């Protein structure tokens, strides 16, 4: 039994480490020290306070490798997450939303000294130092690493739920809109507000969450969207319209003055499966 | 229905709202907030030699994703907010800046740089100021320094330059090893504030170091006040116990435990939602008593298999001569404070004879920890990491 376990561990480690352990994906680069693996228990050793930002997304482990070419150094971090949605979520949380989104895996970005992308359940981050401009090198590494990683290259289906015009879509791993009952979901940024969708396990649990929110925002008015809905104004959330469609909870928040929340919410509801 | 704009949209549009009594508490959510946190009571302390009067509950913005929570905290009266250049890939500072823009002048805002040289640190500071939308930081920390050598002369010089340029008001250092850093900074006299890991699970030496820092008039800010024991660890199968303790109020108890130490001036727990904010606000008004003591004892039991109190009771018990408490302390550098290099360096200082021992070679362990620390498992972990 022990032998089988050891074999499986080696197998898992080998398939995972394959993405990070070879600095020779670009010519002239070689490993600078051994690779290291961090799990949820010891990620703090490496990322200090930043580890929390990984853990809340559903982090499994991170393979870390430093590469060197002359005076330049490149850090390759490949994080395995619970699932592709978590990998995309971490990517979206850490990317600079002002920069263009690139078609690398499920999505990626290449900045002068940093690149990142998500593919399958992996999130990859590359950091080059000490110069200012490493884009050509980062491009070579990202292309090669992307090829070596297995898994989905299409972004999470949830992204397609949001109507066009958003500047970014993020997975919020905890307390969507800063409201604890909305446990985990996607938020899309628009120039006139934010759209969100939270998926509950069942229609009943979704109804219970909606009822709890309705109690919380006592002055809310009923609205006609999907199965049930209400809307209200809030000092911190701005104009809000929340609806339930089956086991989905969705809606808009932070709506600007004069924005028609109900019609926006209806469009969003119509796009949900 | 059309909507009034949220504070957030005003901020993004750059419109300044007048803050009058009439504009406060006018919406539906405010009724909810008023019922759960009506007139929260604040306690204040002076942040050491800075002279800044800070609320004992501050706000660690690290994992917050909705700016509204931060904004509401500021509106309610919390006045100390902390972020860092590296949080959320750099996105955290931008969100914090937008959330606090309206009240910036009345707040104490801190950020950090993990850079190891002067030039990069100063470049980080300029980026922080730009992203936060402010012309100065109240406290600028050197991020995660766990040995006095890491607080290098050139980094201290960077802080002095930044002060002269008016980009920061006070200099600080953040650490996971208060026992080493606080006394060192108290002696060195170049820092105004130290940001330290401090919680109920730590040994009394940490409290003594903090007291020393306070006596030297250093501002003391506590982080990781919940002891990390509430952290989710996928696959550990411990979520049932953890959830029960959380529901029973162990997090609030942990916060109260830190606040009862008058040598601590403010705390920066991470907060992700309004409920957590309301709960944490109670720590400033409610006493730490027997109920909290009991809850934290249960929490300590929960984390005990991993947690060595460094009491030294096991000295001389190892049949192969291992200095158990020392090795576990070095493991703590790594696992608790994020300092792998320091942990390994200290472990290797114990000598080749110690580094050569493998607990796996023993049939039976002769060490018995009266506190239930799983000594063999922990030492094997240290040997795996360092030896
Ligand atoms: S292992 Fe146990 S006995 Fe030894 S120092 Fe730690 S707490 Fe004390
Ligand atoms: S298992 Fe480790 S700690 Fe226990 S007696 Fe053997 S060497 Fe010492």
C-alpha cells in the first residue's frame, strides 16, 4: 500500500513539476538553485502575507523555480489550484485590469517584467529582474510553459453570462459585494456599475440567501426579474437590483444615478442557463 | 427605479461628497448597519513616538475585494488602514486608494515595500503613492524583515530620503519575528513603528519584546491576530472544528486577547465583509473575559499538535541528543513567519551531528511533550525541509 502511495505521489509530482523545473525553455537560461514546492501549510514561507490571497481561491500547491541568464534572473511560479475556475480566479485577481488580456491558456498578460496566465487548474506567474524590459523573454517562456501544461484553455463559462461592455470579470472567492451570504461568485465591472452572479447548490438555498438579504435591506422594493427580485439604494452599494433564477443569484450593484437596474438585471438573467 | 450613486461611483468620478450628519445613515442598509453596529464604541491609543491617535481596531485590506467594506469602516470611524505594494498583484493599493479618497486626510494610511535595495524601494514607494492616489503615506514599512541584518542601511536611507521628500511621515518595519526585531529596532532608534505578528498562541517572550518596544516609544501594530489557526487548509479535514470555533466567536476572542495588551496600539485583522467588520468592531467595546479564555483554550487545543510553546520541558529527552525545542523554533521561522532561509540557516548552525539525525530511523521516540505536540512528525518535517 505504501509503495502504491509513493508511486502515485511521484507520478503526481512529476506531472506537476514538469511545468516549472526546466529553465531551459528559452536559450541561455539555466536553473539557479533547486525547485521548491509549497503547500497550503507552508505557502507563507514564500509569499509572506500575500499567501492569504492565494489560499482563499482554493490553492493546492506551488512549484517555484529561479532561473538565471548572466545577471538576469527569472522566477517561475506554477500554482496548482482546486479547479480551473480557481486558477482563472487567481489570475484575474492578480492581473492588471488596465492592461490587455491575451489569449494565453484561459487568459494571460505580459508586462515589461511580469507575465501571468491560467490554464486548466494551473496559474503561472513569471517575474524577471533586475532590468526594466523582459517582454520578449517572457513571451518565449509563457508560450513554452503553456504548451507543457495540460487542461482547459477556454475561460470559465461564467464569463459568457455577462453582457458585453465590461472591463474585467473577477471571481470573488468570499463575500461577493462585501456581503457574507453571497459566498462566492463572479463580478463584472462596467462603466456604470457592477454585475454579479453567485451559484448556489440548489434553488432552495438560493431562495434562502435572497430572503436573508431581503431582511437585511429592509426598505427594498419588489421587482419583476426572473423567479424573484428586489431593488434598493444603499450608501455603500449604490443602486442595487438582486434576482434569483433557479439556483443562481445575480444582479447589479454600484449602479450610477439614473441607471435602470431592473432592465439590466433582466438581460443578465436571460443569459444564465 | 433609478438609483442614487454609491460612494464608490462618486469616488471613481472624482466627485467629493459633503459629509454632513444628514447624508449619513440615510439608506436602507444603514438601518441594518445601525441595528447591528449602532454607535460602535471606539477606543484609541497613541502610536508610539508618531503621536498619531489611532483606533485600536485598524483594517488589514490585504484580501478585501469590495471597496465598500473599507469605505464603510472609514465612515464608521476606523482610522488606520494597511495595505502593501505586493497585495493582489498590486491591485489592492488601487482599490484601497479609491475607497479612502474621500476621507484620506483624516486617516492613517500605511503600505509596504519588500524591495531589498534603495532604488527599488523608492520606486515601489512612488508606485504605491500613484496607485493609492495620495501624495504621502503616514507609515511606510520595510516588508517582512526577520533579522536585523535585513533592515539594511540602504533601506533605512531610502526611508529617510522619503521622509525628507515628504512622501512618508513615519518609517516602519514589518516582521514575523518580534522577539528579534522589536528589541533590535528599539536599540537602533531608526524606526518609528513596528508591525508584528502577535496572537494568543505565541510564547510570553513576544509580549515582553513588544513591551520593550513600547517603552522605547515605538508604535506597535499587531497583525495575524487570529493566529492563522482559523485559516482554511484544503485537504486537512479539520474544517468542522474550525467552523464550530469560528461560529462560537473565537476570532473575536483572539482579537480581544491582543487588544487587552496595552503595549499594542492598533491591530490590522483582514476583513472581507460587512458582518466581519461589525463583529470586529465589538472588540473595542467588549471586555476579554472567562468566555474568551475558554474559547481560545479550545482553539489552542485544536492547533496544539503543531504548536510548540518553547517551554523546554523536553530538554534532554531525545535518545539521540536532538535539541527538540530549538529545531521546532527554527521550523516556526519557516512555517509561522515565512522565513525559510532563516530557519535553515539556524538549523544548520546546530551542527552536522544534529543535521545527520533522522527521526525515521528510530523505532520509538523517547520525547514526550506534556502539551501534546506531535514531536516526531514535526521534527521529521524540519529534517525534510532543512537537513
Ligand atoms: S515540544 Fe513540547 S515540551 Fe518540548 S519545548 Fe515544545 S512544548 Fe515544550
Ligand atoms: S524520533 Fe527523533 S526526537 Fe524521538 S528519539 Fe528519535 S531522534 Fe529523538
